[in-house]
C-alpha cells in the first residue's frame, strides 16, 4: 500500500511539474518549487526524470538579483508530434504540431470521392507527407485526432449520420486508422472540435461554459459545460438540428434531417426565399447579396431565419446557460445574420445573451483537432489516470510553418 501511494505521489508530482513547464516555461527548478509547492529534492528528481526521458530540456540560464544563476527548463518541443485532421466531404485539411502545441506543417487535399477505405488511406498518406515536409520521422507522431461530420458513439466507436462521405458507416473507422498508424487514433465530431478550437485559440478562451453554433449546409452545436466537452451518452449531444422548431416538426423529412435544420440551413433558406416570391438568387450568398441591394423578400427571409435561431439559442440558454455563444459556419458567421439574431433575442428571452462571430472561421475544426491531439499526448505522457481532470493546454498560437 505504501509503495502504491509513493508511486501515485510521484506521478502527481510529474503531472504538476509538466503542466507548469508547459504553460510557463522556461522556468528554473527553484521557481518550479515555489509554484508547485514541491520540495527542492522532489523537484530535482522529477525534472531529472523528465529530462532523462527526453520530454524537457535545459533552455538556458537565468540570473538572479544578487548574481546567482539557475538553469531554466522548457518542453522539448521536437520530442514528439501530434496530428489534427479535419475531414470533410470535399476537402481534407491536416496540421502537424510539436509537443508544445505549435503547428509546424499543414496540408490540404481534395477528399477522395471513392470514400470509405480510400479516404482513410488518404489520411495516412497525408500524415506521411506532412512528416516528410517537416523533416521528422513519422514514428515521432504519437497522437492523431480525426474530426469528421456525423455522430461518433464514445462507447462503441460506431459512426452514423455521415453526410457527403460514402462508405464510412460501413467500416470500423477508428480500428482501420489504428491499423494504418500503428496506434489508437481518436475520432471526434467536427463541430465538437470547432468548439475546442474556439476554446483554445478563439473567442471562448478561458470560458468554462460556451457554445459553438455552426450554420451552413447543415446546422451543428458544440458545447463546453464546466470546462468539459459535452458528447452525451451516445455521442449525439449537440445534435441541434433535431430541435422541434419549424412549421412541420413531424414530417418524414423533419424526422430524418431535423426540423430545425430544414428551416435554418442553406437549402431551407433558399426554399423559403423562392417560396415567398423572391427571384435572382439560387444560393444563400445570392440572398445576402439581394439583402444588401435592398430586396424586401431577402430581408424578410433573413429576419425570419434570425428569429428561428433566436428561439434555438433561447432553448440552449434555458438548459445550459453558456457564457458565450460563438456563431460559425459559412452562414452563421455573417455579421448581417448575427446582428439580426441579437436584435431578435430580447423578444423571446428575458436575459442577455452574448452572441459573437467565430474568429477562426473555417479553421476552427482543424485547430480543435490539433488541440485535442496535443492534449491527448500531454495526458499520455504526463497525466495521472487515477485522478479526475486533464492537463490544460498551453496558450500557444497555432500557425502553419512558413
């Protein structure tokens, strides 16, 4: 029993020291001891252990006020790498990040339209190409997170409701990718990752309760509650498209695609515009152009869309009470729509709602995938599985290498 406690105590110390170095390095052993409250002996032992394993290294020497010097330590950023992938129906974007969380290489390709196994092999080929472009051995890639549309069951790993990518629901995506990479690969819903991206590098930094509402071809919701991503019991947490909001909530089409999505996603907006007698617009972008030109039908359709969104955000706030709602997606990010949603909220909800546009745009999912992959690697190397919680990510800005 004492041996078990001693081992756990050492792992807790390792966890604590690693987090400080990740977030505040370069830092000396003396400062580490002050920040963590660990004894100097324990601190020296833990730093020596991390240095011997190759995860931290001496960064330089600091000089004190009375002339004393001390070696400072930082994360060995090139010791291991993480890969984040944003898989869509038309394109795949991937980014390789070092141990400190900085992006060192990025690549984009059109998605293999044959789907299924062809797409998963393409993902592996992209990973190899990224490693080569960064000049690193592919085996130094230790963590991979793939973001994709659909519902990913966290218990079974099954994937359902995958639009625009054929064949993925018929194969074991995580298992196949694991075989291709030689280690377990994590699969996550793309909107959930966009929420994580905003929490790491976007509008939701430092916020414990936040929502990311994406509106485009479809509609999706990512949620962070009390600092944790919400997935639900079967991975369908945030499937806001099925909110019973719309003129017909029980038709076969509404039950299949979601009544709310039929109203506010791109096809629904165009349908309502044409149904109201609008002309000269075949896409939502066209409708916004008509709005700018003073088209009364376009104005009514966008106003109605905003009011419908306000109803959904009211429902969201009634249950979750997020501090911020970040709007994203090709339609959701538009200022003309966001301003109308803000104006519509007071007519349906008594409390103030902080609604803001995404600062990451179409990169939110990719940055979220990178953050998740880096976080998984940090916790694999430095985490304590016996304790609740995870290591928090350092606040590095993710940028592609020039």
